């Protein structure tokens, strides 16, 4: 019960602070403060969620929680430290990302072998999608480590897309995965999908703005 309460509370805090951070001006005081609270609440939410899912078991939620924790951690480090100062931690996180990716693809293949195409209630595509995101992010980590660092717009873009995707996972899990918690009149798929789509739209918007400013500089 305590783990569930912590998971729900930190999840609600993460959604609220994530929405503020994503919609506010990047680099401003509001963005920094809400973003920091978002990071720590997301880490606790993802960790408790993954542990509870492992006990069910619900391997899809385990992968989602691990992926969220990995993305938030690497995104936060992008704006808080350098490669030289945290190389071994970055190597460890990259290795964890590859492990998450491999596990996602493997579980997706396992789901395909089931009579109904589901594994713990999750379709193969969910596992594979999570796995591919983790693998792509890990490859980018490898590129970062080899280059020795990242600056300017590309640094902000790395931070932004990882935070944005983590927020997308949390928003989808809450509004779509927990639709039964909403009053019946609100359980309309199109309505509950709006916050999830809004996260994607805002993430893409800010990515375009950041990269466009680089070209104009």
C-alpha cells in the first residue's frame, strides 16, 4: 500500500511539474525549478512502478519503468554535468539502456510466440517499441562518449527529447493505462488521448524551435 501511494503521489507531481516545465520558456527560472522537481518525482515514480510491476508480474510495465528512469537520468545529466566529470556513470547508464533495449526486443519476440500475441497482457509492439527507443538512446550515448561532449542546441535537444518521451510515457500510463480511475463520463478515448498528444506536440515544437535557432545563429 505504501509503495502504491508513493507511486501515485509522485506520478501526479511529475505530471504537473512536467507540464509546467514543457510549456514554459526553456532555461528560465520556472522551467528549471519545475524541471528539477519533475526529475526526482519521475525517478521515484518509475522505480516504484517497476518494482510493483515485477511482483505481479507485468513485464511491459517493468520495461516502461526502467526506460523512463534511464531517459530521465541521462537527460538530467546532460544539463548538469560533463562527459569528463561523469564518464563512468554515463557508461553505466548506456549499458543499462542497451540491456533495457535488448530485453524489450526479446520480450516482444516472446509475445509473438503466444497464441494471443500478448505477454502479461501487452502486445509485442509495445515491448519492441520500448526496446527500440532504449537502443537508439544508448547508441546516442555511445556517440556522446566517443565525441567527449555535446554543446549548444544539440545538448538542449538531447535533454528535451528524452524528458519529453519520459513525460509521454507517464502521461500515457496515467490517462490511457488508468482510464478506469476517471469518472465514467470522462472515459472517452479521444478525450483521454488529448494530454498524451499534447505532450508529443509540445516536445516536437520545442525541438523545432531549438534546432531552428541553431540554424539562424
